[in-house]
């Protein structure tokens, strides 16, 4: 336990005409709290106790995204709410909420989604972030999982989960995707 003990050196409480000062000395004591005899003699002298609450700062940035998805299959895919997580240096720094929708067979469609980027978690990797920015590229990963139902010829229906793991590199000054490598699979 850490206690701060205050000692009042001027014992007189009567005002003086030339000076009205009380010398206060502060000592730091480790261990059990003790009673100060000087404070017990003058109970009207109270030092204010100041406590600071623990402050945790969180800064999130939310972006509404429009993701263009191409379905090369003949079957349409009606999907429910999906989720994707954004990883930087192996740590989750964001998540994407993917809204339900339908992707027709052999067509492309735009899926609305919302990205929440946790800036405080990105900032916790400051050394890596600065090194990546100075190198001119920022490498990140995503893991996406979208449950849904495949309909083939309007008759055959099967519940599936579309899974995608991607690694991409963003060119920092241009803020464009320099490279992207994805592995997709479907669970039946």
C-alpha cells in the first residue's frame, strides 16, 4: 500500500500580521497507513483527497462500404448477415458487418456493409505501423464468413457457409490495393 503523509510544521493557528504561512512537507511512505500526530491535534486542517478515474480512450471509425461481389456459379446465393474481421499484425483491428442480400447466378451485385475500424488497436502496434508506412505498404488480412442458401434451377436448395481468407497490401501514398490473395471455400 502506498500512502502519502502530510506533516504541518507550523503548529500555530493564530494569524500573524507579517506572515500567515504554514510550511507543508510531503513524505511518501510504503507500507501500512499511520496516523500523523500533527493532523490529530488540528482536526480542522484537511487536505483534499484527489483521485483520478481510470480513463480508457477508444476511437472507432465507422465506414459504410459497397462491396462488389461476382458469383461465377449457375446457382443463386441468398445470404443472411455475415461478418468479416480485419487483422493487422495478427491482431483484430476491425470488423465488417455484412447485410443480408441475394447474389444471382453468373452475375455481380453490390453488397452494403459497415466497417468499424478500432483505431486504438491499430495505434497499439505503432512501431510496426510506422515501419510499414515508411516502407510504403501496409499489409492486412481479412477473414469472412457468410451463411446462406444456394438455389439451383429454382428447385434445389442447400444451406451453405461461404468462407474467405484474404491477404492484401495497400500502397500507402496512393491508398490503392497493390496486391490481393484470397482463398475461398464453401461449407455444406
